[in-house]
C-alpha cells in the first residue's frame, strides 16, 4: 500500500536529519502517468559529473507503475515520495520544494531529461561564484517521437549574467525560460514566493498552472540577476501525455489566456510597489503584446485563444482605472496586431492596424516608419526583414 504524504514526509525528513551533509542541489522530479519515461529522466540526473545532489521523485498519486519504477533505482540519493492525494501541478511542485534540503532547487518533469552530463557542474560553479544570480537556465532541445526537432528558449549565442531588471524587458513579453532547464536558489522560493496557488487579478481568480513558472521567473528577476548558458543542455519532450498538452487543451484555453494576461500586470504591480519605473514600463509593453497576440489569435500547444474587442476592453478596464494607461495600451495593441499581420504576409491588415495605432497615439515614430516601409512595397519589406535581424522591429 502506498504511504500517505504525511508518513512519507516524516520518513524522508527523518532520513535527511540523519545526514551530516545536506546536498548542494535537489532535483524535484514531477511524475504523473509518466512512469515509462521516468528512467531516462532520472538516469540523466544520476550521470551528472557533479554528484552532490538528491533526487526527489514526487509521485502525485500516479495510477501507473511510478512507484515500482521509482523504487528500482539503486542509488541512495533517489527518494520516492507519493502524495496521499493528488495535489495538482503547483501543489506538487511546492511540496517538492518544501521537502528538499538543499541550496539549489531544480524542478523537472519526468518526461524531460538532461542532455549533457556537465550541466549541473556548470550551473553550480556559476551560482557559487555569483551569489547575486537567483537562477540559471539554458535553451532546450525539443524532442518529438524520439527525434530532436528544434531549439526553444534561446536568449542569445553567448553565456552571460544578465541584470534581472534588464532580463525582465524580454521576459515580461513572454517566458523563454524552459522550466526543465532552470535551477534556482532555494532562497528565492523561501524569501520571495513558492508557486502561486491563490492568485486574483482584476476581480477574478486566476488558475496559474500554465503560467506559474513564468510568474516566478519574473518575480525572482525583480530581486536577483539571471545566469544564461547558450548551449542547449536539456531535452524538452513534446507528446500527447505531457503536462503542457493537458493544460492547453481547448477547454482550458480561457484559463491559460487569463493567466498569460495577468502575469505582466501582476509583475507591474510588484515593480510599482518597489518604485522600479523602468520595469513597470516594460510590463505595460508586455501587457500590450499579450493582448495583441490574443486579439489576432494565440496558438497554444493544443488549442487557440482569440479575444474579441469586447473581451479585450473588459479585461483592460478591469485591470487599470487610468484612462491614460488604457489609451497607451490600445495604441500598442494595434501596433502589435499590425506586426503580427505583417509577418503573416497580410499587408493590408497590417496597414489598417498601424493607422488605428496612430489614431490612438500619433507620436509613435516606429509605427510611422513601419507604414512607410509598407508603402515602399517589396523593397520596404526586405528592408524591414533586414533590420529585424539586427534590432527587432
């Protein structure tokens, strides 16, 4: 019979207390209906050249052979913890963080795995040397049907440490941090926040299962710098049983959209409380980008979100009482919609939305330039693509 969460927690914590040397890093392996993929994930961790770590397999009442597979690993660093009830994604993550006993926390789903045996060594070396770095990440390789099909989560071609506030300029526009590639200081979870399970924005409760990790990466970046490695050192598996597929099914799309729109608003609120004006402005741009994506239609893994004018206005008016902010955002939403139509090849729709943007805010010089390039025809389109390569536009 499976042990209860309380019994498992007490048993594990007792064993932890008997250890004279808590490990440096804890891998929190999330497992629900993924027993068939668990060995590859855990083996990739056990093969790391840096060996001072523990592996907590967080079995969220999985109905498959997770318990049997978890107990098959002949390594004392691997612990199997089965919840007495299903806690859901956020609850399972938080329970793993609470039970870990380390300086650094790495949360990874059982269907993902580490691609390089030296990744933990590189992360630990960086974060030991730079205590101002709250978390580190790298791009991930997408794996479909056993084949590596692409790269996700790139933030440039060189390793670097980025100021958290500078990183937020990009991050609030949409998370590029693949959860499986990120290791954070335990201090971030203890001092700043665990995964959000009770969030309300604009008078409505927001389910943060889809955007919870993005929210935390943004929160942590308000207080810490961020480490980045350009080499893709993790593999991110896409398949029908993945958490992402379940979260983004069409019946859940409305909740995903609400969370994606709420995150930049919520981070802006935190930035305003701390008087970080530059980040606050980045967040408003992120808000506009999210609204633009949903107005045109935002494609998720398993479904699509398309927001009507009425839904947009309702969300905007519930989120801010400032008519000045609303007008500023409306103009940037029209610009963002124009950009999306342009890159889809619909130049007429792009031109129309750029003109609408200028009606809301005639001072937008970038929009005037984009309109001018459209009027130039193919030469202008080529020039814009060339500029985008170097500066983004």
